[in-house]
C-alpha cells in the first residue's frame, strides 16, 4: 500500500475575489514552473527557487512586494511567503526517507531552502509531492518588516491588508520518468475548474483545460480507480 498527499484550496464563497485569484494563480504558476523542469538531472533546489519566483511575481502584482524581483529573491524574501519546502518524497511513508544521505547535496541554511526535505538531483522513479504555496503568517511578516534587508521590498500597507488572509497551497503527487514526469493527482486546478466544481459541476471534466499539468485521469468504478481519457481543450 502506497501513500498519497494532496492539497486543494477553494474559495469559501464558491468564486475567487480578485485578490484571491491573483494569489491562487500565482501558486498555480509556481506549480507549472516546476512541472516544466521535472526531468532526470534537474536539481530539486532549482525547482523550489523557480516556484518561489512565481510566488514573488504574484505578490508584486498584488502590490505586496515592490522593487526588483531578482534582488528580492536574492535577499531570500521568498522564505517569508514560502517558508516550507517545495515538497517531499512519498511512498511507503507520506514523508518518505532518503532526502539527505551521504554523498548527496547537504541541507541549505537559507530561509525557505532550509526546510526542503531533499536537495537531490531528480532521477527516474523518484516519487515526490509538488506543493508550492503562498502564506501570510503574522510572525514572519512582523520579522520581515523589522529587517531592513526585507522591509525595503515590502509595502507595509499592502502587507497589512493581507493579514488574516491565510494562504494557498496546491499539492500534487508526481513520479519522475525517463522523459519527464507523470502526475497522479487529478484534482481541479485552474480557477475555472475549481469554480465549476464548487458550483456542482461534474468531475472529471469533459475537456482537460490544463494538459500541461499532465494529470493521469481516472474515475472511481467498481470500488477502484479506472483510467479514463479526457481530451485536451483547444
């Protein structure tokens, strides 16, 4: 028996507010950035940094982050909003072993990266979660606003507007293949998919609106999962 670990984020009212949508789509773009890199030979640390960059980009769109994104990321500002690692090995255990071993990259001390459960280079057969997020955590926001290295990249009034917002996380389970990856998580992911399902829409959908997510479509049938074909949208 193998484990799974999935996170979805849905708006309580059924539809996303403008600000909620920007945060949500920023996290989805972070997932997409990682998916575009998933192949043997890719550093998991590089995947985390790519996700972090998309989260910062969405925060700049919101007006929470100001200034140059390269400089902000270089100052480890991403660790304020994505303090946990990108994901973890998964298999017999939900948080499976093998992240840090002799002769493999050591754990970083940088904010955000130090929470990564592995810094290894991807290889075929590795099964991991890809779970970027964007979180508004008071303790981390307070610390960042008091730190000149971070405060110069933050608009304090916009930060205040997002206190109590909580956060967004999207978590999929993937396996690295010789040519890329396969995604075992078939949850609603685009804004349109989430809003349609919360309104009572059917799932799986008639058309795959996001084929780049490489979801392996299935449905429950006869007490188990059966693969199905969901054609890609135009």
